[in-house]
């Protein structure tokens, strides 16, 4: 759910991957997160919520990768 919430917010407000780097980290780290190769950290979740208004419950939700 958390990755979908990020992608939805990107669509809704026209966020670019570059804009997300401030909350997630480097371009490669951001790519790993969005491609589900690395989980979000608590710090990333807090920044995404504070900067982009993504609801915490959506960011804390489990991704369906299994």
C-alpha cells in the first residue's frame, strides 16, 4: 500500500522523482524503494508525510509483495 500511496500522490500533485529525493535519499535509493527492493524507513515515512501530506496509515501499510 505504501508505494501505491506515494505514486498516487506523485500523480495527484505532479511530484517528480527528483522532488522525492529530499525525503527518500539518493536517486538509486528512491528507485529501490519505488521498485520494492528496499522498504521505507521510519525516517522516510515521517518525511513523506510531513512534506507531501501522504497519510501515515497509507505509508505504514504493508506492501503486497509476497
